[in-house]
């Protein structure tokens, strides 16, 4: 029987492309030898070395194009809909495949053999492989309600100075304020480079963002378990929609009047005057110093404790004094933190 050719399309954010890797995996594992699949996304490097991707021409007359979308954002306010599972369920409905369901609570990144043996970008910088955490201090400029604030991230970094090496990542097209005392890789990785950096990362500290999904989807170097990750979620989205059960997920849904039952889904704290304010007619209604109160209420001490649990629990070990001495000359020197988002 001839296999059906499908091109899956999703032109949204980085996290949606990670979700699409789960769609490919579960489709081929549930219906083996029935489909030939290709993808069209803004992040084709995510799908490099993926055994479920076969190049299919756009003008192939026998190909079916399927737009993979999130469909249950409204449902997730009252039902246990999940971001990754929603993409899989959408494809199951479109293709009328009743057996197709989420098989693993994560996307799936594939690495070439050479990517696992290549030295890391950290080793290239400091001269030796060292354990490190990736840290994301900001995010996309059009969703400022997801930001926790650089000054709070800085308090976490300072609390672990000499014990944890934090590597700061982020696209220079987005808002990622410079942190002190970190190895600064902002703007220094392409998509595949970020995947390799994630592969060797010991942990991740971030908000609800693409690296959170990448952390869950990327295998750990020399470890079979799931990568430690602390996610500062706030009250914008219900936790069951965005969270992974093996992460430390910090949510404030249910603690404020504006998100007492579920997420508020508000996007901005102040007008950004970028021509898109009218498309974001739901500004945060409880702003404290340009930050949503739901994020401010997650105190740095809570995040510090969430990180520490991985060490007291026995999953991880701190840097030795000798390791920190090796990396210290490469860390960002103290500078005043840049204020995020002003009216």
C-alpha cells in the first residue's frame, strides 16, 4: 500500500515547533509505515536528524498539507487540556485517526552521533566541560506578562554564586536583560547550537518559554532521566496547560482575583506602541513596577528553594571550588541591571 504524504505546517513560536516533534513521533509509532511526513516551520533546525521527516516537495500533487494548530486554549480554562497533547489531538481529529494520542509527555529532539561527542560551547569558552544551568531572563517583547524581571533572576544567580554556573541564553531580537555573574551566550547560538547547549545542560531556569519545551524534549548528556527545570509561570496560564510533571512549576493561579479560577491570558503590562496594542485588548489589571503582581508574588526565595531541591534531593551536585575558579574569569562583571519595559 502506498504511503500517504503529509506536510505539517506551523508558523507560530518556537514551542509550537517542539510540540510538532511529538506529533511526528506519535503518528509514526501509532500508525507505522502508513505515512511519509515533512514539516514547514520557522525553525527547520529543530527537525534535523529526525527519522520521521522525509523531504517532500511543496508542489507534489499527492501531498496533503495540514496546519497544526492549538485548538483548546478556551477549553483549558475548565478542562485538563495540555499544550503538547493539544497539538497531537488536533492532528488526530483532522486526519480522523482515533488511535493517535500523546505517547510521551514531551516533544522529541534527535541528535546526530557527533553532536553528543562534540565538546560543548561552555567547554570551548572555559577550557573544560563543567555542569551548568541555562537561564532565560526575559522573553518575547509582545508578551511582557510572562516576564519575571531581571532583578529577581539576579537574586537567584547571586544566591548560588560559586556553586552553580548559570549560562544566559536568548535571542537578541527579544528582550533578555544582561545578568551579572553568568556566562553570557545571548545571541551566540543558532537553533542547532541551542539544542547542543541544552543537551549538555544540567538544568534550566526560565518562564513559560521555548527553552522550557526544549528542556523536556532534549535528551540529557550521559543521563537517562529528565532534565531539572524550574519554571516561573505566574497566573497568565493554567498550570496543567503548559507544565511538565517532571519540572518544578511555580504557578500563582488561584491566588489573585484576576486569575482565581484559571489563567487570565493577558499579554501586556503597558502599551508598547508597536502597532499591535489594539490586538492585545487585555492588559494586565494588577501591575507592580511594570510587572504583573502574579509574577512579583513569586519571590526569589521560592525559586532559590526550587533549584536547591534538586541538590538536596540528590539529583545534582554543586560546583567544586576548583571548578568555579576555572569559570570565574569568564563571567559577566557587575553592571547595573537594565530596566525592563517602560511605558
